[in-house]
C-alpha cells in the first residue's frame, strides 16, 4: 500500500537540519545517490561518493554540515548516516525501500566495510 509523501520541511525539523530549498516539496522514499529520483531522499555520509552529488536526481540530500559548496537540495546535518537512519525509521520502515528486496534493508547502503549486512525490515 502506498504511503503518503513526507515534506522536506518535516524531515528538516525532525533531524535538526539546515535547508534553504522549498520546505513544501516532498519525498516518498529513500535511495542511494546514484539511483535517486526527484521524489526521493538520499544522503552523503562517506565522502568517497561526493562526486555523485553532481549527477544525482534526488529531491533532497542529507549532507554533512561542513561540506563545501551549495545546492538547494542539501539538508545540512551533523551526521548524515544517523539522520537517514532516523528518517527511515520514522517514515519509511513500514514499507519496503524502493532500492532493496521487500524483506530487507541492505546495511551496506548505510555503511562500508565488514559491518555490511542485512537488517530486517519492519
């Protein structure tokens, strides 16, 4: 069953972020930078993926406070990894993410290295 979209303003307030874009725009899913569309939220936690910021079509992107540059889609937060985890838990855990199997969330999206694994999806 489709869930209603969440405004970027709600997300910004929830994660305590800074955002200069249109707070009334909304997102309906979370996706990796390389795959995100205009109605999806993404994030940059590992700077090795920073080059993907220029190409992503994400409607909003959680980025570190100290990231150089400007983009009206950026939501600046202290910890993008923690912020996206909170957003997914709050709004997107009751439905499968658009980028993974319906019964799992790939932890590898959220972290690199030996901790990568699969988490159950509520």
